């Protein structure tokens, strides 16, 4: 019975029928059908045979007892999600991933899980193929290049798919990802009010998954869960500092570089003894961005020192196996972060520099590449 509502909705979409049509056939209200599909309640048992007849399926099929079908949907979703993760900042198999998702929806039309997977693949495709761009606003602060972003067909379709499927997604990782990506898409295309509505419907920070998981444990396990939440907070805080630095164009470049040092320092507070594990990937990206601001501040030596530090961290990120535990007192019961980047980070450093979209990246890159030290650094990353 748990999947009955989802199954009714899937069959209805498969046949292109409305809730009103099913309600009329059964002699109930459309609101009743809506509640069934949302899992709020279930139809009376005497309605089960007429519902099955309406869709031309057996009662077993109506209840989703065809385990092979469920397994196939799950397998397709996992494959699409894995392929999508491989295209992390680089187009390795974007077309194949999107094609697989479309083929899966032809076989299982209207399936919410597969629809969300296609939306996520399109979201990623827009970023990888076309990029995320920003412009100076009238007050000197960074703004999304809305006009350019609105022309991305991948993002246009992703928004429509997410808006269609989101009301049907129950709470959990699938819905959380959909909300996160849709809110980001709204920002990219200038739909801030819609993003705000999504934010207002989300739980407060202390009601989010990392914090609520703490309440599921006690003793040593609770300490470990707090460590998990702490890592999430540090990663989010570092990303926020980088975003503020990039967004406030009035900051002097030297000040921006100092603030990025503060972001890196947070990792040192949490990860004592330099035991950063896979967090080094994020730290490396912060140093790439720092090199950009140091160059703007005319600190040429400092810029290349930052590039060397990014190289050192990414090399350790690539080569160090996932440890069994952190040595930091704050994290010693917390399971180390596992990265799913899927390929070596170090060889991509020159290509992804400065990692984030910044206004003078092209000019600064050309100037840095004209310095002999860039070629030395680039050769080092390709070894």
C-alpha cells in the first residue's frame, strides 16, 4: 500500500489521464485522488478492482508487486546519477547521460525518480557546456548574467521538469537535491522570488539532516554525528566566504586574498595536525582563487606561491587513500569524507583555474601565462 499512490499517479500519467477523469469513473472527488497520489490516504479496498480496470492492469501490477520493474527503475536511476557525477565540471559523457535518462522515461513514462534524474542531468549540462556567468550590477556587486542564462535550453527544460515533479517528491535526499538545484536555477535565470519561496519551505539550519541526525544517536555515535555536521558547516562556510569575496567587487584584492586565507584557516581549526583528508580538494580550489586576487594586488610571487599550494593539496587529494579515521580531536569518531569526483584533480588545475567565475579571469590568466613560472607550474601538474 505504501507505493499505491505513486503507482496510480504513474499509470495516470502514462495514459495521459487527469485526476478528474479517474475521480469521475470511481464516483469520488478529484481531491480524493490527489490525496491518494500524495500518500496522505489510500482508496477504500472496494475501489481497488475498478482502479485496476481503469488502467488496464492487474491488481498485483497496481500495487507495484512487479519487483523486476522497481529494480530496473532503481538501476537506471543509479546509472544516470553515476554518469552525471562523472561530468563534474567537465563534459565527459553529458550527451550519453541525458540520452539514457530520456530513454528511461520512454520506458517508464512519468516516473518521478527518473524525471528528477533527467532534470539534474540537464542542470549539470548547462553548467558544463555553457558555464555560469556573472556581471557587475549597477551598485558594483556581482550579479548573475540572467539574459545569457535564460537562453540555455538545458536549464529551461530542467526548470520545467523540476517544477512538474517537485510537488510529488517526498522528503529525502531526492527532494533535497531537487530543491537545491531548482533554487540555484531560479537564481541563474533571475527568478529570485521563486527561489525565496523554496527557501521559506525548507527547514531551518538546525533542523537540517546533519543536525537532526545527531538526535538519532547517543554517546560516542552522537559525537561522531556532530563531527559530520561540523564538516558540512565548514565546507558551507568556506563556500560562503568565497561567494562574498567574489560578489563584493568593492573589496581590495589584497583584502579578498586575506579573507580566503581565513576560509582555509577554518579547516585547520577543525582538522588538527593537518589531517584534512579529502577536504583538500576544496582547500585547493580556494588557493586557486587566492592566486587570482594576489595577482590583481600586484603580488606576483604570492600568486605563484598560492598556485604551488593548490598543487600540493590537490596532489595529496589525488594520491591519499581514504583514511579509516581522522586524528583531529574534534573528528576522531567521524568517518572521513569520501570524494566522488571520479578522476584526478591535479592535471585539471590549469584548465579550471581560478575555479570560480570572476570578472577579469581572462586578462589575469593571459598575464600569468606570460610569466615563465606558469609553464613550470603547469608542467608540474601534468606529471
